[in-house]
């Protein structure tokens, strides 16, 4: 009788393990599904839409960076405190550029006013030490018209520069 009980217990445990393994395979299937299509840049100046867009774009451009990105966002000029936000952001970016960023990190910049964000980046990276971003990535999400001047300003820092065109 004890032998029969042991066999039944072993059989039940065996089925449980097979069931759990099968469940694990079913759970893994959705992870293999295709990645969602990239979002398009918002056509307006809505902060919520821009922030959502940047939250989609930045992770897609991380490359081999594993650390959470450092993100800088400048609202549209229609913001009631635009100048105050611009000035505070300029100070933050200046400080970050002067300190440098260590290998394995990414700094991302985006705004509905690409030219103003580009101005901030160019001014800040003009104060950065050569090679102070070596092994780090700088992502600029903006208008193609601003790409070349931002790329030129970032180049001496040694950063891996990535540009995403908002096509506006």
C-alpha cells in the first residue's frame, strides 16, 4: 500500500512539474512577439505628447547602454515659464557637460523647439573637456537643420553621437 501511495505521489509531482514547465513556455511566447512600431513625433507643442514620444524614442536608441538614460526636455516657447525653464535647463546641461559622463551612460536631449535645445547643447558642450564623454552616448532628438551643429559641438567630447530626426 505504501508503494502505491508513493507511486501516485511521484506521478502527481511529475505532472505538476510538466504543467509548470508548460506554463513557463506559454508565458515566454509574448516576449518574443514583434516590438511595437516607433511613434511619430508630435506635430504640436503638447508637453504630454512630446514626453510620451521621447519615452518611446530614447530606449530605442540606447544601443549597448545598460544604465538608465539622463534625459533633458525643454518645453515649447508657449509655456508660461519658458524662459525660467530654459535658464534652469541651461545651467543643468552646462554643469553636466563640464563634469562629463562616464562610460556606459547616455544623455538624451529633446524638445518641440529643436533650435533652442540645440543652442543649449552647443553652448554646454563648448565648455566640456575633450574626451569627457568617451564611452558614453549623446542622443539628440530634433530637426535635421540642427543636427550638424550639435554633432560638431559634441564631437570633441568623444561621445557616441546619435541623431533622431523629428521630421517637422
